[in-house]
C-alpha cells in the first residue's frame, strides 16, 4: 500500500513489520492508526507497511487469541 492507498476505517490489515493484525481506526499525518482485533492500545504504521488481511490471517489471529485465553483460564 502507498500513502495514497490508506485503507478505510474498519478494514482489517496486517502490519508487515510485526506480522500483527489490526483494524484501521483512522489516519493522522503520515501514519495509519491500527487497533488490535480484540481491543487494546492503538499503534501507528506507515501505509507502505500494510497489506490487507486474508481470511487465513484472520483465522490465525483468532486461534492465537483462543489459545492464549485457555492458558490463562486456569
């Protein structure tokens, strides 16, 4: 993605720098703000470091979330 290709708010994308999925919350200056899918603190990403999430990306993130919650369910 380029600076002109800022995704719409609500789009699920991958931060290619960290391989983390996030939901687009907006854009400020040269950055796009992402929020983790399960909620949490937003982070800034340059648009060139984003790609649209695939179905398998989203499934992988959901599996990670379920596995993490089971570890802490005790």
